[in-house]
C-alpha cells in the first residue's frame, strides 16, 4: 500500500488565498478542498488512494524523472518531466482570490513541451465530500465537462484549440470510472491544458491568451507581494519561501491563518495521531504577528490582530473562558470532531479525522499569546478603540481568576488536565502585556490587581515549575518531565536568557529532548498524553531551540543548528509539523508553526550575528524600514 502514496514531503503547495491544493512531484493533485481550506475535499487520494479522488498529469511511460521548483519569487509551481523522447513542464497555479469570500475558485494546469516529444496521460477523478457523495458527469463537445454532486460541482474547461498532428487530433478523451482520462502527444513548443473551476459554472473553451493573462496576473501578484518584504539578511530565499507559504495559508477575507491546509496526515505512520489542522489557532497569533512585522508585512499582521479582536468581542464575558483555542477561518467555532471510517488514511494511518475535538479544551497559554500579539501590533501603531480595551480588561480579569486552573496545555494532550508550567508563564505574559498597554496608553485598568496576580504567577513558576533535583523547569507541577515549550521562557522575556536556572534547563533539554539539532516536544512515555504510539521531533521546537541558544550566548551553535534544520526542508523549502528518525516529514503539511518559527529564528539569529547575542529589540523596528 505504501507504494501508492507519495511521501508527505514530495509535494508543493499552490493556492488562491481562500483554499489550497497539494501537487506531488509526479504531477498529481492529491489534496484539494473547496471552497475554503476547511471545506469538504474534492481530491483526497493522499488519505485514500482508491476512494479519495485525484487529478493527475504525467508522461505516458513510467520511465521518467521528475523535478519540481517554484517559479522564482512566486507560488506558481513547475513540475518538470524528463524522458528519453522529450522534456515537458507542468505549470500549476491558482489565480488569486484576494477579496470577499467566493465559491468560485480556479485551478490551472498547463502542460508544455520544451524539448523533443512527450506522450502524456491526464486524469480527473473528483470524489466530493471526502468521497461520501456520488456525482453526475456531463460533457459539452469542444468546451469541457462538469462534475456535479448534491452539494458541490467542478467544471473542467478546455484550454485552446485542439493540437493537431498530420491533420489528426494529438489527444483524445474517454470516460474512466467516475472521471475523465485524456491521452495525447505534444512536440516541442506545443502546449495544452485544463482549468478546473468550482461554483457550478458551465464549461467553456479558454483561449491561450486568456490563460496567459491569468498566469501573468498571478505571477505579478506574488512578485509584488514578495518585494514588499523588508528583510535583507541571511537565508533570504528560505525566509521568503516561508513567508509565501504562510500567505498561501491565509484566508484573505478575514486574515485568519490556518495551522495547515491538510487534515489526517499522521505524526507516526500507522498511528492514531492524525488531526485536522485546517483551522486558526489563537496560539498562532503572537508568533505570526512577530514574523509578519519582522518582515515588514504590517497590513497582514494588523488584519490578523483585527480577526483576533473580533473573537475577543464575540466571547467577552463568557463564563467558560473569553476565548476558544481555535476557530474556523470565518470566526465560527463549530469544530465537532468525526472520523471518516470509509477512508483508509495515509499509508493505512487511521482514523482519518475532520473537525477537532480539542477546540473546547482549556489551554491557558492562548491568553498570553493573544495579548503579546496585541501588544506587538500596538507598537506598530494599531491602537485599540475604547470598546476593544474594555473587553481586553475583562479578559485579563478572567485570567486573574483562573490562571491556577488545571488545563490541557499547549500540546492538546488528552490525558487529563494538569497545572502546566507553560500555561502559567503565558498567563504572566498576558498580564504583563496588559499592564504595559495600560501604562503606555494611559488606559483605565485595575493595575494593582493585575500586578499582584502577575507576581503570584511568577512565584508559582519559580517554585512549582522548577524541579530542584533536575535543575530544570518541568512540564507541570509534580513531575520531572521536560517540555520544549519552555524554550519560550527567555524568548518571551519571562526569564533572563543567561540566568543560571535557565542555562541549567537548557542543558537538561539538550541531554533529553535534542537529537542532532532536532527537538522533541516531550517524552510521551514519561508523560502519558492519552494517545497510543510515538511521534517525530517538532520542527517548531527545533527553531525555538535555535533562538534560545542564540539569546543565551551560544551563537555559533545556534547557527550550526539552524543550518542543519534547513537541510530537513523538502525540495521546495517546505516543512511539515514533524521530522522522523530518518529525516522524513510527518504530520500535516505544510505547517504554519514550522514556517513561522523558521522566520522568527532566522530574523533574530541574523540580527544577533551582526550585533551580539541576546539583543533583538530593534528587529521589529528594522522591519518597518524599507531598505
């Protein structure tokens, strides 16, 4: 079964800022949801090769070599096919839908031959609603076809006139199963293609000029967006690719960033840690705002903060907590988890889950991350209105009352609530940033109470989060388990990066959680999390480790670890959530947290290599300048 599935890393990402698709290195779209990231799938052969549906374009022979690249400074993906007879290039992109939410999304696939002759076969096999809905098919001669299910439709537009060889058509189409197969032959300089469009529009013939215009508009959008970056430091290519990847995972109508565009990809092949990440986590807020501001993308950062403040506004005064940990991209919070038992899962990794049962967990750290992002935005001129400040004050009052509550923690474990150290220190961040905002803007606030509770949290962490025998901060009260989330303590300003207590914690993490630059979140066998199996190292934590090393005075080691981490990217510079023992990508792909942490580590490390360890305050100010 494994032979029918590409590696998770063997994919590129294309998108239109409202949804996205994965294209493997052999030219198959094996994941595409429509009309939004979190909508039901149209193609999902990545989760079931037989029942998921796909759209493929490839040479007619198995004797070929393929290579992928992005058109420089764009999100346009090129898959090159090399055979003994000829070389072809498959160009995949989605024209940008940078505006209001729409059900109409276009996916363009252009095939051209650059040398010799290429015999090819293309196939469109949609399977709507994760393969749960049957569909009808109807064709219009010379125009294309439409696939229609009760709730979705996909139109296949034909591109250009028929390619003719010796007075005969160079290609032909036929019905195969529930889809269409097209076979043909192209000589050097010839091109054909197809445009898939959602929304139930009738099929039509797209001229080559129309297709060229779409291509040029899409290329122009991405190049202009890329040029807005103010970053001019080391590793610019990797930083730029990570930034474009984050942009591809941002839902333009609201500014919300999904954690990943996929669902159900396993953290361990054959394991049960297979989650749906097509939602927006509050936790992503501070990390994404810091990354975007550091690169000069102020508008995107502000839009995300505005989305966050809308969630605060909607939930202010809720007795169960002012915020949920995650939302859909439109801000709704219906995330009921279910399993798709009819899908076998990636390489047999069942169950396949959609929705996310962790949505209703109590995770206290989100309040620190939310307040930190709001504070960062304030330093860049996005000041809160009176109503917004009043609601934040209520949120901080709630934190004062509940910071000592047992919770599920940052890693969304399902082993029962505990008093996690990370959650408490992030509550300290929430109150600290609230106090700073009130004082810097002269806003009314119960500062004595906030300060009293902030100091109480600090005392709790130093007493109960510290294990004297291990000489390290630990995962939760009463354990000896280490937790890589605590790498954020010096990065967020909770503890001095050269404090002896922190340096001994860093030493302990290096001994137990670090494996040749790769960092595990924690040891599941030492801290049961309610799930079977193991997992790979967390790319997010590995980049946090780089930043922590640099700020603690180990610049040479930090740079070496960072350079090693770059070798684990896939051929296009993309990262999944985790990295396995042999360097394979695991978990949902690409992962926003991985790319956010890469950007932050790169920007901070670059500055410290030039100006000295531990001093990064000017980084965001530098991001505001156009250099």
